[in-house]
C-alpha cells in the first residue's frame, strides 16, 4: 500500500514501534518506565494484539526495552558504554598502569579470562606473519557490566614472543597485555582496527544474553611495534545495543 505521496506505507507494527521509539528518545518514557501493554497499544492504534506484540519485539531487538513475563515491557535502564576508539589506546593509558577499559568506563566490570595455547586460526596466522599451525597464546575474555554481558574478546599473540611471560597468566598485571609487551621490547606503537556488523552466531548470542535478531559489532584490532611487526590480533564481539563508538581526532 502506498500513501498519497506515492511512498510505500510502513506496516502498522513498525509505525507503532516508531512512535514508541520517539517517545523514549524525547523522554516521555524514561529508564525503567513501563510501556503500554499489548492490549492498550492494540486499542490505541486499532490493531490486533499480535500487531502490538510485533512492535514491542522491535524495541526489544534494538535493545531499547526489556520484557519479562507478567511485567510487560520496560525501558532499559542500562547506560550504553561510550567507547573512545582512539584515546583508549594511547600509551598514556596502558603505559601508566591503567586498563584500556577505564578509558571508556568508570563503572566496575567483571572479566572472565581464559588463557590457552592453540594453533593460530587460519585467518589469524597471516595477520601475525605466522606459518600455518604455528602456536599462539589465545586470551579469551567475557566482559560483564551491571550484570549484563557486553563483549566477548579473544587476543592472539605469537607464542614465540610471550611464552613463559606474565601474558600467559590470567592476570597480566597493571597496564595489561600492552604494558607487558612493552617490557618485552615490543611496545605497541601503531594500531589498525576493522569494524563491521552482522547478526550473531547462536553461541555469541547465548554468551552475550541477547536476541539472535540484534546485530553485533565485530572489531578486529591489530597491534604493531615500532618496526611494524604485528604483535597481537584482538577480535571483539560487542552487543550493538550496549555500545556507542566514538572517534575524536584532529583534522
């Protein structure tokens, strides 16, 4: 169906979702506020309850509301993480013993860490200039903020560089992996990040506690030393509803 201007009309459930999103953005509904239920929305917009349910599902998929059986839909009270894409990697951050995370957030985070020695994955080996099957240290982490999983990350480092060092431990110490690389003579001096979005794999959605319909942000960062040798590849999977990516730099 098209409008009088010839523009195709959006389905009713999408128009309801648009109205609700606008009300959330303008503050009509604030964090923690309950939205009208399916029956109320159906009556207000003269639609079937199923149509109203589809509208609320859109808001949940986009991370704007949370729904609990018997409690209806409430506006998410979680404040998104503002990820400072450039400042967080400054030597002044990790070089002074701070965590990269603290450049983005003051709220405490829980990080589950697992360290393994594995054969370099086929897509990682060329980035680290390694031979097929050469071993790497894989540091896998799951970040949980305010009881909400927000990111999965795995860093791959050449085992020939880090074997027997603090980087192989769960707790790498003040300044993290980059500070330890600097102590080994491989100070990160240059970074390259690639960013893309896609729908999550089932295992990713389960680990992040998010719906399969919501995209994740995939970030692949390669760290290089002063000789432009790749010393780490970090693959990150972020809940798109939990992050704002900010890049501030001079012209």
